[in-house]
C-alpha cells in the first residue's frame, strides 16, 4: 500500500476563486477601450495566459493596438487585478478549505502550492496563509503549462518528497492529467463528469471529511 506523505494544492478554484477579480479587471480594460465583455465571454478566458486573453478581448472589441500599447494594457490589467485581490482576507478562502489546512498544519503534514498563477504569492499573503506552505511553486517558476507535470514535480522536489508519495488537489482537467503524468494521487474539486479521471472527486471542500484526509495521508 502506498503511503502518501505530502500534499500539493492548485490555487484558483481550489483554495480561492479569483475568476471574478480577473473578470472585473478585464471588463474595466475593455470599457476603457470603448466596449464591454460578458460573463460568458470571460468563461473563455479561464486558464488562458494574459497575452492570449488580451488578444481575444481586443478581437471581441475589433481593436488593434501597437506592441508598446499592448504591453502597457497588460500591465494596467495586472495592476488593477492586484489592487482588487489585495483586499482579500481569510474570509475569501473557499468553504471548507480552512478546516483542511488547519488539520494539515496541526498534524505536521507538509503541503505546497502548485499553481500557474504568477500572482500566487500576493494572493496567499492576502488570504493570510502564505506562511503555512512548506513550498510555493507558481507561474514564475515553470516553463511548461499543465497538463505538463513540471509544476507538480518541482513542488514535490521542494517538499523533498517523491512524486509518487504526493497528493494533488486540482479543479481542472489539465491539472488532473498533470498529476497523473507525475504519478501522483489526484483529488478533483468540481464536477464528476468533468473530472472523471481523478482518483477521488468532491464538489468542494465542504464534502471532504477529515477522516478522508487521515486515510490518504500517512506521516
């Protein structure tokens, strides 16, 4: 029987939901350029890089900008987004997450972040949980996006725990596939039909009992 010793969490959609802040920042940028974007359009931007998101948005608004202006718009959007997330607190943790983090912390079970977000560190600081993580791997540390397992393999290395001894909490199909490629146990957070390839699936953390964590983790 495999004994799992460390946990790796994705960030957005697992620990916190920052999609609304991305939408508000992108929408303000679009409004400043003279058009609007809908929530439905914003859904198409989830998991998409900042560069490709801006290209998509400019296409929707039928706008063309110079390369310097394009770079400036990306900076403006990110500054707006960072200003919005700076107001977050522990209250913005997704329901049930704090209970699990408290248990892991109290029992000395190491956990890391494995996220594509380049803003992961300021987000964790706003949530007041930054110091709880034994290691943090974000978009500044990786070259390859999920489903490539790079982010999780770096996280396991930073935890000094073999990949096959790690558990990944993920909300995306690409993240579940990345965990599989890394030979890690995957726990999907979201819809059963979407995350059907995960080893375990829960709609959210409120459905996860501490007994489940005890069963899958051995110190």
